[in-house]
C-alpha cells in the first residue's frame, strides 16, 4: 500500500520509513517468517526438513523464507555435510530491534512532541 507522504518529511521520519521497508522488518512482520523465528527461538538450531515439518507451508516456500532471512542477517546458515542448518542471529536480531526502537523515539520527538 502506498501512503502519500508530506513533501518535506523530517530526516527522522525518512529513516523510520526506510526501517519499515528493510529486509529485517519484512522478515519479522510476514507471518510465515515470524513462525520460523518463533520455531528457532523455541527449538534452537535446525535444518530445513525439521523446520518445514512443523509449519504448514511447502518446503520450497520455507527455503525461500530462510534464504531471505539469512540474507537479511537475522539467521545464521551453516552447511554441514549435505545439510544446511539455521539458527537465529540473536545479536543482529536484537541490534536491529534496538535501532528501529531508537528511530521510533526520534521520530516521535519530532512528530508527537510532549504537550
């Protein structure tokens, strides 16, 4: 959905908008990818067969999601023999949340100053 923006947005808002369009943010807001994150948080490192066996999507769909999330840096992919294992990159995941939270704070200070 394209939301019309003011002609001159504050730089804080520009950064926040960019964050909402980042691969990491898209990873955590798409239901299937959120389910993968939850699975890995609860079960730890796993291969695609194990992950796919606990989710309703086809293995090929899960594979695409895993690749996108690894590319975004929130998953670590490690190949062992013929299997690829995935785990949550906890530091990168937390750092990205903290960065977005800080951008929200900065944006709110401009958009919604205290009364």
